[in-house]
C-alpha cells in the first residue's frame, strides 16, 4: 500500500510541476515540494495520515518562507516608460482634436500621439497648444492651457 501511495504522491508532484511550468506564475511549486516529501514518507512506510500532514506542513512552510524570496527574483517587473513625464507638459496640436469625430493628433517630445480632449465639449485646432492631463493607452488626454482660458494649473490638475 505504501508503494502505491508513493506513486500517487509522485504523480501528483509531476502534475503540479507541469501546471507550474505551464503557468509560469509561481502558483503550485510549493505543493509539488510537499508532494515529494509525502512520497518519501510513503516509501518509508508512513501511514496515510502522516503523509497528508507532511504534505500540508511542508507545502505551507515552503509557501510562507520562500514565496517572498522567489517572487522578488522571478516575477516580471513593471517597466515604466518615460511617457508619464509628459503629464503636465505642453504639446502642439497637428490635427484638429474633436472627441465627437474621433480625430486628433498632437506632437509631444518629437513623437506623434493620438490626442483626445478631457471633455467631449472641448476641441483644439491645428497649431494650438494644449496640456497633457493624462495618458490612456496610446492617447494623450488634453486640456486647454491655463493662460488661454483663465484657469490656473491647480484647477486643471485637481482630478489627476
């Protein structure tokens, strides 16, 4: 019976390793390690309840103590771009910006961006300057320059 249980634990371990390799997310490697230790207990003739306890304890211990370390070294880090630096910068409109017609292009730092106004009622004409309020995907969300409509910068960016 203990040899059969050892095989069951090893099959479970292999299945968990396969899932881990398929997901690449550090999901179940901890349980695969627990299954390996439970299989070792089974090989030495340990009863099923001891195998189960070893599986749970080893899985919990490896999860608690190694996950933070593994996550630090193996997870993808979000790589920031310099596009966040555009927020609050002045850009030049190179194609009329009209949310209703879904048109608009602006040049920021020498690159052309799709541009939309923060509010649908606001439009920008070619050659006008605007401020970048936000970035949504590949679109600049623009507001009027404070000097051009009498508002101060704090008012424009209060909803940031």
